[in-house]
């Protein structure tokens, strides 16, 4: 399996999870603009820090399994993980916030004797 195939599976699972969490969270969904800004920032950080780590020899990739496209010294496949995180984590946060609000609403109605 190549790195791009592994990355595609990883991002695909994150997108499916994000869709499921978004549906479950109802009207309290993650803000798409914030997700886009997060992706840009994480991509910039990944490009800089992966380039530094690869340049210093902390790790390397087998060229046989890479697509061959690089941003700095970072292979394109390295950007799948921040993308997956930027898509999945805000939707997880929104789903948890929805769950907390529903619980608070249930407690409020249980406490109301009328």
C-alpha cells in the first residue's frame, strides 16, 4: 500500500465520521469558515515543521511509496493528517456541545415542577 492510498483511507474515514457527527449534532454544526482557516494554518505548519524535521534527518520516506509531489521537503501525503483532523475534530466538538446542551435541557425540564 502506498502512502497516498493510506492517506485516502484515513481522510475518507474522517470525512464519513464528520458527516455522521454533523447529522447527529443537528443545528449546532461546525463553522465551515473556521474549518477552512484551520486547514490553511495546519498546512502551513505541516509544510514548515515537516521540512525542518526531514532536513535534520529525524525521519524519511521510502521514495517507492510516495506520489512524488513535495511542498518543501514534505511529501503531499503528509498533509492528509492535518486535513483529517481539521475536518473531524470541529464536528466532534459540535456533536459534544449538542449532547451537553440536550442534557442541560433535559435537566432543566426535570427540575421544572410545572
